[in-house]
């Protein structure tokens, strides 16, 4: 493989992971919009929507669905975004995971945990695996009396995709697929799917939600977080200083994670470490004895490339002289400059 092909493959791998995470954030934001601020009767049926659930289970590790909903009638819902790989182990692991969601009888409320009478599981998968998910999860496992996966109700499998500037979320039209239990609510997802088959949401409809909560409950993709740090966190910290570029920014991963959690939720120290390691590969940051130093500057490209592409390209093919080297050279020059002669006036 040629160096150009190696570079292209490396960049595309980073961008693919970025897009996967970014679209998952969009899907969670779309459901938050549907259940909390949409022009429908659904928000009036909701007691609490939780974007970053962490639910304790006696004798087991806590579970972390991608979102949960507590309805005013006492029902609960857990949403999980999943990609299903070809090996059966991937499906077994997913069934074990969502099977634990079905057993939950408490979910996060506005203040502490609240009891729920039953759980619906909404399994959200990309368009290319939707029909296979119904076959492999519901037909081969849920409907198989010899298989251990036996929740009280089948999951509702919804496939999602992005087309013509909007997200399409469609319940797989298979009679064996699960359906949310709306009960006596005046409006609900099952009623909507029965009438329409899908719902569609342009990013503009949930842009304010995504801006306020830029992350989701899964570990944050390194390029996604590096882009957020560069474009927002570091830019805000140094943008108003008027200092010459690049600007030295000293950070600690734990402090940065705490700041991001407070502002947006859902970020762990390990996420920040991975993002800073990616920036280090791009010669934009460096680990120090007690943290990291970042050399922040506006990143531009000669082509029509956006910031994620610029950072990915620099990480895959680091420049000969990075921003840190230029920063250190400038600092050495400033330290070695002679004092100006005193003025008599």
C-alpha cells in the first residue's frame, strides 16, 4: 500500500468513528426532543427523560442505557443504540445487555430513582443491519424457547439513517418486532409508528439540545472530543486573550473531564486522555509530568476540509514542525531577547 493510501485509510478510519459517534449523539438528541419539547402530546406524558443514566443493579455492574424515559403512568423505557457485528458473540452480548434493561424496576427521576411497573426496550440500529437485527435477536433468540434471552416483551427494533438533510427513524415493519406499550396515554410512540411507520427529524429541530448536551452515554470518540476541545473549550479559554498564536494551555485530564461533565454531561477522564493523545499525535499537545500542555491556534486547510478532517490528517501524517515546537521556539526567543534600554523620558 502506498503512503497516500495509508494516509487515506488512516484518516477515513478516524472520520468513520467520528461520524458514528456524532450520529449517535444526534439520535439521542432527536429522542430527547421528541419526548421533551416536540409539538405533540408526547412531552405531556413524560415524567422524566434521562440522557446519561447510570443505574445500580444489586450484584452486578451498573447499567448505562443510552437514554431512559419514565412516563407519568408508571411505565419505563430504555433506549440503546447498537451496531451488530457478524459474529454471534456480538449478538449474545447485546441480548445480555438489553435483557438486563428489561429487568429494571427503577429508573432515574427528577430527584433520585423512581419505580416503574414495566420496561420497554427501544433498540436503535443503523439501516444496514435493521432486518438482520430482527432475525438474529427476535426470531433466533427471543422466540426460541431454548435460548436464555427471554424478556417480558420483545424489544422494539428501530432502524435509523440520514438522508436529504434529516434523520429517518423507522420501526422495522415485521409483525414479530416489538412495539412500545403506550397503555392509556393520549399519544405515544406505538401510536405514531402504527399511523406513520417512521418519524423524521432535521438536525435543526434538536440543535439547541445537542449544543447544550454535546455527548452521549457511550465512551466519547477521540476525534469527536478532540474537535470539541479545539473548537469550543480551548478556543473559548484563549480566544479573548489576544495573545500571539500558538497559545500555551496547560490542562489536566481529570479537571477537563469534570468541566465538560458540568457543562454538557457524559465525559470521563479516559475520554479526555484519548482525545489529548490524538492531539499529541498531531503535534498539537504533549504530556507533561503533571498533565498536558496544548499549543492552541486556529487550524486552517488549503482545501475545503473541516476541523475533524484537519485534525485527523495531522494525526495520521504529523507535520515536520508542530505547533508545540513553534510555541517553544517563540518562548525561547522571548526569553533571550535583551532588555530594552531605559528611556530618559
